[in-house]
C-alpha cells in the first residue's frame, strides 16, 4: 500500500516515519508539510518525496498517516477520506464532536485506525489479554503526570498541547487504555485542579469504575505513568512499554492494511476515535 505522511514534527520523526518505512507491505511515497523546507529533510531521511501541495500528495498515495494538530488533522483527514484514502490517525481525531462526526461520515468507505499507543504496543497487548482472561476486576486507577515544560520534552513547543492541556492530549489515551482493560466507558465525570490538572471518574459498561488523574505540567520529579486494576485477583499493573514508538506504529500500519484488505473495521477505527472525542467533550463541558 502506498503511504504518505502528513506532518513534520517530533512525533513524525520518532514514530510515524520510521514505523511506516519498516513495514514490508508499505511503499513509502513521501511527506507533506506546510513548508517544503521542513518536509524535505524528513522525506530524504525516509527515502520519499517532499510535498507542499496536498491535492498532489493525495493523488500519489493510497493511505495517509497524520501527525498534525487535531483540528488540522480533522479537516485534512476528511478531505483524504473523501478522496478514497485510508486513514492512520492520531488522537484526538478532532477537538469537537461535530468535527469528529464529519470525519466519521467521510470515512465510511475507507479503512481507519487511530494510533492509541497502548493498543498497539506488544507489552500492553499481552497485559490486556491477561486481565481479560483473569476477569473479576472491580475498578482501576490511572495516573499520568508529564512535564511538558521540561527542556528535554520533545513536545514542549506544541501550541495545541499547551492550550488544550492534559484532558485533550493524554485524556484520549486514558479512555482508550481503560476501555481495553475494563470495557467501554458509558459515563464520565470531571473535576479540575490547578493549571491543567484534571480528575476523571469513568463508569464502564461492565459496571466497574475507574479513576484518572492527568497533568501535563507536573514537576519533573513527579513524572509517572501508572495503570493498575484491582479486583478478586488482587492488583494488576500494566507493564511499562518497551522499545521505541515506531514499533507499535508499524503494528498499527499493518493492521490498517489488513482492515482495508478484509473490509472489517478495526476496533480502534475512526468511530472509536469519535466516541473518545464525545467523552472528552463531555468532560470539558463539565470543567467549563
């Protein structure tokens, strides 16, 4: 499948680009960037062509991977889907429910996968399988404290992350991960703390509940990522992801190709991505 990459930021260089070119089934075509001089170095590194003409880029590919801010992604992915291109999306797929629904409508005839990292990392997948086999889980907690302000944080210069905060950046990951462990989320309750700190209570379809605490601006010494289930078997903590982020990205690309070939939707398709946007939007409305 002929793939193109939209975006030239750190995540494109760390995950999407190396992940795509590592997949045998992928013919990597090139990189689109708003500024050609930024797309060119990444395209050369990956062995593709640099584009600043989006319609020309779309004509040359079968599928598009996106690493641009969510509102930019929503508009560009909608255009790509209407042109018949399969979609490898980032979270959140949009920052409004209407934007997410418009993308779902446009993507009805193409395959789509949203890259929720835990859903494609091998260590996380093994843990999900284990906790599902075990069963009897009554709840969970998740803490994700990151330090966007730290000098070595590669995403520190990201305006949308600073503007929208943890709820919109790491919140979608939390919803995806806890849904995989405890089942679909039916209700969300949100309470704000200092800066972008947010506390969430999730009610799952299974009847279990989970809690989430997120911030993008924790002190560097407090940075942590912890997902723990509790229930009849005691406690189970998700192991830390191993390897580099291009490895799960490659898994997502392979599964997008398989979904396009089979016609069977992926469990993390754009409809799931839109459901996550609905939940995050509900939480945001409560905070507002």
